C-alpha cells in the first residue's frame, strides 16, 4: 500500500520535472503542450486521492 503510493508520488514528480525541463529548454513547447501538461497535472492531483483509495483497498 505505502509502496504503491510512493511510486505514484515519485512518478508524478518525475513527470513534472521532465515537463518543466523540456518547457524551459524549448520556449515553443510551452505554447502548445505546456498548457496541456499543466491541465493534466491538475487533473492528476485531483484524482490522486481516489487512486490512493483504490490502491489501499
């Protein structure tokens, strides 16, 4: 249970770091995919409690 939650957190952080690094290196990236990435991360943050409940049961 705790291991799965840790994996989810690490995966989210890793994805965020990769996205920020890509957006920082390529200014054009933020115009298109950057906005979608932010939206996806917000959705993931909202869904995270539900995912944790599913994993723990």
